[in-house]
């Protein structure tokens, strides 16, 4: 989980979908254990947890106002369907799916029937996930059963499939598809999380309102508290609060403090951050180095490059573990002298 938080802070993705989480958020696990600051978490768990595997979740930035529409989970498949609003007036349907390779024909029919209902809604749509269909050819739109059902879904809804690199072993199991009115840029199959490669891509949503905004906060270091005390002390409270009830007196006092604050405490602009408190530029450098080593491994496919990538992966895990542990030791040691830092962490 710490590595996922570090990746989210480094790459600043707006949407992070994950299949095969093995989570049980209705029982063994708490949502707070897997939450990421600044993201809304939606999940669908496997109904039975007698066997390992299954479970899907998706993190969506709060600014996209995600609204969950459909949650469907069986022992062999999962569908998580939600809407996002990149800007007012635009709605994009996001669908995350997982299909077990052991699905029967009846289970497949139910799975694709649910997707047909989702696609009956006329909106820009992105569907992605682990379909476990290694023999499908999305370029020629040809496949033997059970992949023929996905081909029918693609043809019926004019879907474009964008992944053309291996995502697990020698197979393309993870797919990213969009309707023709939604464009994808810079799709790249990157390093592993678990036993699948990550797929990194950008949706083409052009609107100036989606840019990162700065937040204004009070800059107490530059405040003139002496003049603020003088202004508040010179106010004739007895005259202004005469014959007023408690509520009216409170409003007068609150407005006076707000006015004095505006006069004597300047503001500063900060860029909002959703990174965990233990995240650092050092971790960011190691994650970027791992990404770079993976690109070199894909390009050259040599043993030295493979070893370099293995070392880069180990360095990321080691650095995150070390920095997070040191942060927790510091917070615990200062728990009595700095309780605010302890409870914030």
C-alpha cells in the first residue's frame, strides 16, 4: 500500500483502477487501510473469500466528482461502473471489469448483458480491466469463443482497443477500450504491480477549468498581531452589543475578528498536495529511476538491463520502507511534546 501511495504522489494520476485486490472491505479490511488522500475510493469485493483472488477498486480524484452507478460481483466476474465530470457539462462513463478465465458460457452471457445495459447510455465511455482473453485479436476483430462475445460488444458499440503490448507473461490480458468520441494519448505499458504490468495513459479532456488551482492560506509568520490587538481593543463592544442576544453578539464579534484578520494577516498561495507526510523527493527519484530502467529493459532486452531493473525495483521498496519507518519513529518519539503531529499522521 505504501508503494501505491508513493506512485500516486509521483505520477499524480486522476484515476487509479486495480484488479485482483484480494480485499474484503466488508470484513477483514478497513477502508481507511487502503484510502489515499485526495481520492474517492469505490470498490467491489468478491462475494466469497474462501479462495484467494478477485476484488476490484478504483481511486478517483475528488475534483472529478465520481458517482457510483453499478456494482456487480460474482465468483467469476466483477463490474464497477461510475460517472465522472471533468468539467461542468461533460460526463464520462468509467467501467472497470474483471473476468475470470474459468467463466462458463452462462456466466459470460450475464457478464456481457450487464455491459450492454451500461453501453445503452449515450455518453463518452472508457472500459478497462483484466478480461483474461489471451487469444483475442482486437485488430482484426477475430476470436474463438469465449472472446467472440467481447468482439460482438466492440462491434456493436464501436469500441477501440488501445493496448498492443504484453501485460502478463506472453499475453495481452488487460485491455483499455473507448468509444469513438473519446481519445487516448500516450498509452504505455510500464512496470509491474503484482503479476501484471501497469498501463499508463491519458484521456484527452480539454478544458481550462481542470488545471491545478492554488489555494490561499493565512501567512501567520508575516502577521502583525500588535496592530490586530490594537484594532480589536479599540472597538466599542458595549455600544454595539447593547440590547443584543447571544447569537447577535457572536456574529458581531466574529465579523470584527474576520475584518481584523484581513487587515493584519497577509495570505500566501500554496499548491494543494495529496502526498502522504512521509513522501519525499528521494522516493520520487527512485520511482522515476525504476520507470526509466523498465523502458530500457523493454528496448534492449539484455541481461544487464534486467539486473539493473531488478535493483531499481528493490531500491524503491527499500527506500519507501526506510523513510516511512524513520518518519514513524520520529512521530512516535515526539508524541508527547508534539501531539498535533502524531494525530495528523
